[in-house]
C-alpha cells in the first residue's frame, strides 16, 4: 500500500518560521495539497494542521476523513487563552484492522489521540516527536511492504522513524507497544 504524510507550514506561518529554510516556497496551497493527497494516495494519508485552521481545512477535505489529536502536555504558551495544547491531524484511509492478522493486538493506533511533548532544538519549528511518529504509523496500520511518502520532510524524522519502525515490525506489535511507552530520549537509543 502507498501512504503519505503531510506536515506543511501552517496557514499564515510559512514566512515567519521558514523563510530561511532551503525549501521555502511561500504559503502552501492547502486546496492543491489535499487534491494531491486524495488523487495520489488512495490507500491513506495524514495531514497535520493547526487548531485555528481546522475549520478552513476541513471544508477542503472529502467526507470520509477522521480528525485525530496530538495532545501536547508541554507546549508553547502564546498570548491566547486557553492555550493551544493540541494539534489536529486529518486522516484518510489506512489499512483496515480486519486485515491485520492478530485482531487481539491493541497498539497506539487504536486511540484517536496521543499525548507527547513537543520537540525542542531540532532546527525546525514543528518537528514531530518519535512517539507521534509511531502512533501515526499505527493509525495508518502500515506494514513492511508499504511505502510512506513524507511530503514535507523538514527534519527528516518521519522517514527516519518509518525506517526504524519497519525494521522493528512484528505481526503482534509487542516490541512497538513496549518501546512506545518510553520517553523520546529512551526511544532514540533503539534507532
């Protein structure tokens, strides 16, 4: 199966955070991005976005999507109350669980939310933590024979963690469940 993950600069934030990045290309056209995801990744895709842009972007999506949530216990406190302590992720498709083999397995992907602190000092605003990556792979229910295209690679953590996840893959997911319970620094030693 062929999957994609898109974590573009959030609406109105591109120039502010990424103007000096080598791949900077101005504001992202989310309508075109979603059309690409729908047409090229019919097996499944995920799109990260900011809470303030959720309504705007949902209006561009097909009806059969889900909104899942990354809860950020430690996050940036801006001049807004209440603070944005979560990030929505729009998900389409993914491998159906009935095709998974051992139906009694319950990994992180059975929840529509994950709790993981933001990353710090990764060289790029918005870099995702390893725990988020594992959860995303389990939500899409990826397997070793699948591909996952990271459309906005940024720090490269999604591709790095995907390679690691597939190398650790076991049908019963026992290793992933144990490793995912650890914090980010402990997961790093498994890379």
